[in-house]
């Protein structure tokens, strides 16, 4: 049994549900602990009665230390502040041997057991960004990504985890300051600061917009096989991180844009990854609305004024996309 935890609010409900379904499809034995960051999401997810899901409310989760810093953080900064605390909560309250934190906007294409097994006798698993040179944000965002991290319930694993939690309680903001940024830059020196730290070597764990330019992708049966362009090494895609896929709600149109990263998507990769992922999001959006019609789950960006010209522009962009940016829409049913 692999134990995962994640955190998000209603704005990420469809993405989180898509992530859960992808785990259910590929991971034979798992349990996911969802830390619901608003009561609306908690009620809806509990009502769904998903077999491998436990919903943890903020009332259950937040302790005095978290509540003390909460007023000093934005909503996003507070989520970052809580990442280590969610793992620690699971290890303490559910008597489990290990817990893996996963971001809500991951989507699994294969069993992640292979990633965790790679740890061997080490106590902590971390994943590199593996930035493409033109997208390298290591100096600001850190060498490692808080997207898929495993901590064992061992003396050393808890030592590292508590150090990280306390560091995030002291300082966790969306800015660079004294070599720190959010919860992520803290990981930069872990391989020298602590023992028992394992850097994930499997390239299939952590493919994302900031590194996908280094690979080619093709479907083989039920698998997606990637090839590293430089080494020609083949590997199975385990999960893709759909970071910065922003959604804008324009009445009956949902407009999706890939923002903030200079990358090129081939038509094949759009169909293989992004277009299929949007189909999953639409399905999960509709599923969430069965339990609470007020939960959108994908409209995470504020709507802006829409005109007839704006709708026409969105449709044209959808069907005549440039190579520089992913762009897609769906129409409300």
C-alpha cells in the first residue's frame, strides 16, 4: 500500500479529482489523504465516497503553529507553508510507514511504485526540476520541485520533515529573500545537510513544461514512452506535471492557456498529453457539479470582460494555435 497526501481548495477540485482517477487507474494499492482547504470541497469530496480517499478538514488539520502564521500569508503562500505539515500529520495520525506528497495538478500514466522503490534504504525522496537550459529557474525556484516527495516514518525521515516544517513556519513567501523562495528553495542543500536523501533518477517522474523540450513522446499500447533527445534513452512516463495551465471562465466558454514558460508543443504532444488531459478535466468538472453545483473546479483565474469579439478570438486561437503556446477551449454543456 502506497500512502499519498495532497492539498487544494475548490478551485483545484477537477484537477485533484483527475489526479485521483489517474492513480486509481495505474496504482494497484494506494490511499490518498486529501487536505481540503475549504469546507465546500470537504463536503463534496466526502459525499463522493471514493474508495481510496480520506478527506481531512482544516479544522482537523490546523494546529496552533499553523494558525499563528496563517494571517501573515496569502492563500497560495499558506498552502506552501502547509506542505510539510500535511505529510507529518499523515505519519502521526494514520500510523503509516511512509507518505508521499503529490501536487494536485499531476496526472499519472503509470504505476508510481517504481519511483518510490528507487529509494531503497534512504529516508527521503526528492525530485529535480531538470530544467531545460532556456527555462532554467533554479536560482529562484530551486533545484528541486515540491511535486512528488516521499518521507519514511523513521527517525531520520521525521528529522528532515520537522526541520522543513519549522523552516516553512518561520518563512514561506512568494518572493526571493536571503536565498529562500516559498517552501522549495529549502530543498537545495538537503543532499549535504542531511543523510538518507535520495534524488529520483527515473526520468519518468517529473516530466513538466519546463523540461519536456528534452524528450520526444509516443504512445505504445497503454504506455507513453519518452526518449531523451541527447542520450536516446527511453523511459516510461510515470507522471506529467500540468503546471501553469490556466483557465479563464467566459460564460459558456472555458479558455485554457499555457502561461509563463517559453516552450514548443508539437501537434502530437498536444493530442497525446494536453488535449487528453483537458477531456479528463471536463469530465471531473461535471462529476464535481453533481455533488455541488457551486464548485467549478477549474476556473482558477478571475474572469475578465467578454465580448462577442472575445469569443470569436478564443475560437480562432483554439483552432489556429501557435507553436509557442498551448491554447484550447471547451463549451459548457
